[in-house]
C-alpha cells in the first residue's frame, strides 16, 4: 500500500506573501488522515511549517505518519523552503519520537497556566506600570535584535534574520504602545528603579482559541538574580486578568533551564514542543 498526500483545497496565497494548503493523507485512494503546509515568510530562503498532522486511530502504528511527514517535506522543497518547523503536543510521545527519528531538533516549548480568579500581589516594594513612549522605543530595538537569531532558518544570513524580526514586530505591534489587546509594562523597585519589562499580547492556542500570551519578558542584566523575573510574570498575570483572560501562555527556548524552573514554580505546564529541521 502507498501513503500519499492529496490536496484538499487550492493553494492559498495570503496578503503577506505567504502560502498554505490543506492535504489529505491517503493510502491508495482511502483517506486516513490530514495535515496542512504553510510558509512563514514570502522572502527566500523560506521556512515551511507542517501543521496538524493527524492519522486516524485505525491506521496508526503503521508508519503512515512518518511517510506523510516525508511527503510533506518534499512539497516544501518544491516551494523552495530550506527548513521546516513542527509543533507537537507535549504529551504526544509517539509523535515526539517520530520527529526525533526524522531529524527534527527541539527548539523550545509552549507553556500554559490557568489563572486564579484574583490577581496576584506583587512582592513588597515592587510596582508595575505601562511603558512610556521613550521606554518603548528603546525596548523595541533591543527586542528586534535579540529575537532575530530565532528567525534565522537554514540558508538565511544574520542580516535576513534581523529584517525578518523587524517585520514580525511591525506586524504584531502595528500601533506600538496603542496596539489593541497588548500590554507593555515595566516593573520598578525603590532599590533598583526600572528592573525589567514584559510584553503581553494574544495568541491562538489549540483548544483554547485566543489567549493572553507573554511574548517577551526581560530583566536588566544588572538586576538579575533578585526575583524580578517572578515579579514580571505576576504583573503579566494581572494584565491578562484585567483583559478578561483566564489563561496565560508563553514560550521558553530549549536550554533555558532557569526560565523553565521559574515558570514551573509559578504553575505553568508544557503544552507544545516546537522543533526544526534543515531541508537539504
């Protein structure tokens, strides 16, 4: 029997120059699952994305998912993609094993917390407030530079990664401080002054829809090790609750053990593993 992909819709061209297409996974002419392919940017070199790969229960444990993933990679190569990214539920052990076997390298995890009804109290001596315009301007330039390496796909230069980061921030913060659904905050203490910042926006998460999401949290290097990271995360919870949120999500980069420990201590749990692979 032959496992193949069959388009389930016409190729979709989006306003930002990216593309996507849904496919059926078939064994001969029989549908046994589905997936979606997309690109992250219009500029080359492109990174492709495999989304929502699903094999029907009756056809699992027969290698269908592996063959479908390899076929998806071939489609992305034909789209001139030089790399591919996947997101796998953290509790999907077989899918995680398959990704590892196919050469995917873990890049980080999405974590989620269900918020208490009452907003948390900041540590004594700590206060939070919105960024000023001057603080936002300084923060934005640093955020663009620090995020750029995470966007450098195989075949991309550092300059292309920086341009991609600048475009991504412009897309997500079109009105700067006044972008709807966004909170850009700083925490201040009498001892350290402005100790750090946090950016809370919105993101769609599987099964929950749009939820408050921490896109960036940073403590000034000279103020690290004094508990300000915890204060910033509590400030983010307050912002999420003020906006009517009941959950708060975030992303932690693979290898950032101190951050993972902090988030776990605050009640966050792993929901999704992200991984990438170079397409040769």
